[in-house]
C-alpha cells in the first residue's frame, strides 16, 4: 500500500504563490500516475493536474498556465507549483495515487486559502 502525506498549504493573498508537496512511501512500484485534486466548500472534488510515470501532464482548464505539476522520483515526491492564485482556488487540495492492481490512494488533504 502507498501512503501519501501532503504539505505546503496555507493562506496567501490573491496573485501570490504556493507550492504543495506530496511525499509517497510504501509500495511505490505500484503507482502508475499521481495527481492533485481539490474540493471547495459545497462543491464536488475536481481534478487539478495529473502526471503519469511516463507521458504528458494534464491540467484543468481553470489552472492552465498558472499551476505546474512535477515529480522528483528520487524523493518519491510530487509537487504542485501554484502561481497567480485567485480566491476561487481556495479549497482543500488532495494528493492522489493510481495504483496497479490496487485501489487508488488519497492523502489527508491540505487547505489552501486565497484572500482577495
């Protein structure tokens, strides 16, 4: 099983930046892709960005050009660099790992609050 631990959330003013980190441990070999999701109050959880073990990253239209997902395989860590943050980016951000022959794994979530 894979365990995911997020960090890096916080409070920032509109236009600011934050970098989220997601450290994975355990059965890393089962992970075929990782992603960041977010859930705002009263809304459904939505995909923000995903990065496969090989291939092209994908982004939600709302964050294209502002957010960048990356991974450091040596550290088993995935990052989400968030620039030009807007109040509508306020949400709990969750790290997600798709596993081979296992259910997907979620992190505990980290709060991002963008003030106007």
